[in-house]
C-alpha cells in the first residue's frame, strides 16, 4: 500500500479503528488522533467525541467490574498490584469521604486510573456521580492529549512514554505527600 492509500483508509475508517483502541489505551490513542487531525485525516470534533465516549466506556467497564465482581475478579487484580485487603479497606473508606477528588486525580494521572476506577465501583459510588466526575476529567484529559498530538505528533511514541512517566511521577509525589501527612499525624497523636 502506498502512503496515500493508507491516508485514505485512515480518513474513511480511522474512527472505527480508534474507538476500540481508545477503550483499551485512551491516552496514547488520543495523542495519535490529535496528530491525525493535524494531518487532516480525521475531523477534530468527531474524533474528540469518539475518544471521550470510548474512554468513558472503559471507565464504566472498570467501575462495573469493581461493583459487580468485587470479590471474584477485582480483588485478585488489585492484589497483583500490591493492594492488600487492609489497604483496600482504607482506600474504600477514603473513597466514601473524598471519592470525587480521588476519582479525578486517578483519571488525570492515568497510572492510578485502573485501581481508582475499580475502587469507585467497589465503594459503591453512585453511578451518576461517578459518570459525571469521570466525564469532567475525561474531557480535560482528551483535550490536553489531543493538543499534545497536534503539536508533537511526530514523536507520538515518545509522548506516550512522557505521559506514563509524568503520571508515575505525579503518583509518587502524591504518595509522598500522603506518607508525610500520615507520619505527621501519628507524631501529633503520640
């Protein structure tokens, strides 16, 4: 196939390819879609809508898994990530108190998104609230990632790594802040 034929295929069927991929790996696909928009192969508004809906579908799937498959499926996945039952109980308590903030931060950091979306379902966060907050974070995230693709699309593979590295750095900073808070709290109680 020539480059022109590939371009025509992407222009005609690109969103059918992007949608399922965005359910599985939204951030990298959003960056690539932003670059394809810049090249004129995809339309910006429709791509944005498809990426947002696909990302939300993935969120709802993880939320449902946490809500319905709590003991059977979600717990083994979380334990594989190092989340013990004790940590999970603390996370669920925190989620009931500050679920909105935790959900938005988890969505925006991407690295913690998987566990946070499962925890939202396990904590029985009301679905309408979950969907509204997830939509809010997704709109921002997709817009930023598409803009990255627009401006830095030629290096899309590296941008995906930057997003992951940035997310991990943000998660580590948040964990450090939480640890510092807990240490100060224990010292003040003792």
